[in-house]
C-alpha cells in the first residue's frame, strides 16, 4: 500500500500567466472583466479586476473558478448536467455554496489531474468563456 500520492500543482507563475493572458484578451473588447485563478482546492491564487468592471464580478468570477476546480467540469456544462434533473436543478444552485451553473469557469488540468480553475465575469457568459479560454491558452 502506498500511503502518499504525488499530484501536480498549479504554480503562482502559471496562475499569473493565465490571468495576464485573459486580461490581454479582455482588453481587445469593449467590456471590463474580473479574472480569478484558483488552485485545486478552490483557493485564490491570482486575481484581477479590470478598471470599470462591476464590483459583483469579483465574487462571480471567483465562484466560477471555485466551481470549475471543485467539480472538474466547466460551469457551462452544469446547465446541461442539471436541466433535466428537477431535484438537482433545484437543489444544487440553492444548496451548494458558491456553485455557478452558467459559463465562464473552466477547470485547469495537468496530466489528468485537476490543478485549479479559471473564472471570468464581466460580459455575457459566452464572452466570459472566450476570455477564460484565452487565459488557459497561455499554459497550453
């Protein structure tokens, strides 16, 4: 029996690279976003709120990253996952703290392990996804 396992971890350098790439993509739009990058446990590793981004985007971006890291699936996928399951559709968003069930949160993986999540908020969720994907491209 092996009592210890070794798993990859998200570095702060990688988290900042994701955040900076997301900001660069966001600056090409007319919208202002908050970008959060969390580790596998959902703890904040890097964060930026662009000038002019609404204050509520801070919480939503962070919660999108937390949801993506915690469940290992994008927040966009949550909608389809729960839409035809009435107990889950009613219970998950209401009873699981910080869960977000619309796009903008994407898990970060390495070697088949979830090492974190990126969350973006500031535009329509479809725009948030594009900014998050641009951020992830920095470490691909």
